[in-house]
C-alpha cells in the first residue's frame, strides 16, 4: 500500500514539475504514505539505510575530503569510491551465498 502511494507521489511530482505547479497537493501526496503505521516504520529506517554507505565511505574507506578539485573531478573521484564500496558489498554478499551453498562437513 505504501509502495503504491510513494509511486503515485513520485509520478505526480514529475508531472507537477513539468507543468510548473508543485504546490501544496504535491506536499500532501509526498507525505501521505508516511502517515500510515507501515510508512512510519519505513521512515524510521531511512537514516540507517541512507547514512550507512556514507559512514563507511568516510570512516572505513577514508573519504573525509576529496583529493582533486573541480566538480567533474570530484564527481569522478566519488564515483570511484562508490564503485569500490559496491564491489566490496558484492564480495560480501557472494561470500555469504557461497558459504550457505557449501556442503556441510
């Protein structure tokens, strides 16, 4: 239910921005899914889900500041770090899957 409301709000947002009428209705549609109990549960999970990759990039992978200057260079540097993060995550997932499929001894 919440997923369909979020999809509806997203679709409305896209059409509203195209027509130049973001207005109050958009705000209502965007926040309506979060008013339900299920939506509030999902909303409480957002900080953990959204902030964890940035915390790992900063603390574990050492991305406290960019080494290069200029928006395009910084963007490239960030994409390299994001790729490294995603590859490490993929290795962890594949390792877990491999361990689960290994025959018991």
